[in-house]
C-alpha cells in the first residue's frame, strides 16, 4: 500500500495538482502510521507528511481536511512524547470538527485527550475525557467505538488499583471482539496493558482468570454501563 500511495503522490507532484498532492501526502502519512505500528521514527515521518499536507489544504481553505490533518498531527505528537503539542492540536481539531458536524472525529479527539491526560498523570482529566467520549459513542449508537473506548478505561482502572473492575472490562472487551471482530493495532505511548498492570500489582493468576471469566459474560451495553459506573467512582491512584 505504501508503494502505491508513494507512486500516486509522485504523479500528482509531476502534474502540479495541488489538491492531489495534499490528498496524497495525507494518505501516505496515514498509511505510514499504520505500517510503523506506532514506532517513534514512523510517527515523525508521518508528522512531516501531515505538516506539508496541512499547509497545502490551508492554502485553499479545505476545512474538512484541515480538521482531519490537525487531529492526526496531534496523534503523532502524542505518540512521540510531546503531550502539550498533542493537546493543543487535538483541542483545535475538536473545535473544527464540531463546527463541521463531524461527530465521529470529535469523538476521536475526546478519547485522545483522555490518553494525553493519562500519560501526564492528570487522572481526573483522563476520567472526564474518557467518560465524555464513551457517552458520545453511546449517543452515536456506535458499537465499534464503544468497544474501542473500553480498553483505555480498563487500563486507567488498573493503574488506579481498581483491579477487579479493570479485569472484568478486559473480559467484556474479549467477548466484544469475538462477536464483532477486529483488534487494536497499537496503543498510545504510556497506556499500559491492563492485565500487565494488574499482574504487576501482585494479583493471583487464578483470581485474574476468574474475573476475566465473569467479564466474558457481560455484553457490550452492560460493559459500557459498568465502565461508566467505575469512572463515576472517581478512581485515583492508591
């Protein structure tokens, strides 16, 4: 895929097609993000491509793609350990997507703000953003987004020593992925695997397996309610 996008970009440059170049840069940047699996060097390469793409979209005031690229730039900054830059870009992207009526992209931004707050240790902020993102996914009746949001919530709960709730959510996510299909390709830097966090807390493997089994009995909508209740308990580091 990378080769095809690279070839297309080269052709657009040869033709002097400014819109095609901007689109080609954005497509190549997203493809590179996926292929690099979150590696910092890959994210930096994608950031450079997004920056060039953004400048071109701004030249002809393509608001839709400006919003897309600004959000993507924020994500690359988050993945490369620049939380302040990431937060500023993602907040801007949320405002742009709100104005455009792009609820799904706004939801992506809310989730990303939760990640950034988690990475920087601002647990109250992380709770607030994760809760908002999850409620938006419910409002959109988007099952894939609801499922996607549960793993970072489980990670946050594990980090705040709410081990039982975290593991049950992991079990519910396993069930949801079995039913819906799909996996996460990579996660933000600093967002730990919930089960690794729980195991590091000294919880017996037999207890973990029991909680996982209980979680696998929870359907998606019930898991969302469970996650929201756990967030409403205002979990904090013990």
